[in-house]
C-alpha cells in the first residue's frame, strides 16, 4: 500500500497550514445534520455554517442508525445541539433500490454473497425521512431537548426543501 494515500496526505499538510486550531468540540450554532455520504453534499456550506458550528453525521441514504442515534443523544446532552436536521437528497443511489435489489447488485459486482448484509437502503425516501423524524421527536432523550426537522436537498440546485 506504499504511496496509495500520498496525494491525500500531501493535501492534508496544505490544509493544516490554514486550519482554524483551538476548537472545543461544541456545536456552537447548536446544529446537528444527518445527511447522506454522497460527495455532492457539503453539509456546513449548504446551511451557511463553518467548522465548529455544527455536528455532522453521514449514512447511506441519510437514514437514522443506532450509532447515529447514540451520536445525537451525546450531541444534545454534551455538545449543545438544539436543532437536528435530517437531510436526504435527490438522485440518491440508496433510495433507488430495495434492500433485496441492493444485496443482489453488490453480490453481482463483488462476486461475494451479500444476501445476509443489511445496507439500510430504502426506496421510500420521504417515508423513511418522516419515520426517522417522528422517531426522534418522540424519543425521550431527543424530543424534549431538541427540535427535529426533515428536509430534502436538491443536488442539482443546492436548495433545501422543508418536508416535515
């Protein structure tokens, strides 16, 4: 693996020269964003925030996972998170297939049986968003302490639409 990551390490050195050191880890604008791992999404920039102002979580399809829930609870109670945005996006690969179709596609591409793997995909994107928002709003460690909203990010225009 020698050299495989050299370009990224070189870029990281350039980045470190202008990095704003000294942050305390608190979400200074009280915001946590759960969005997709899609590289077309720049979570801080899309809502006008900067480093140190929000917590960012990413999952395939922007779905809430057990680890995501744990991070949210910690964010709300330890890192001053007061507003949670769940933000799936248009043209999402994780919303284009059912779980079974994704398993079959990964099995075909990899040659490895993925039939028992859970990818967490959901082709009812807005239904999943509503389900996750309602779950968080009713969660005893989130709902009474933070406002939760569901949004859809348009990867072609950069605009957010408030869904729920």
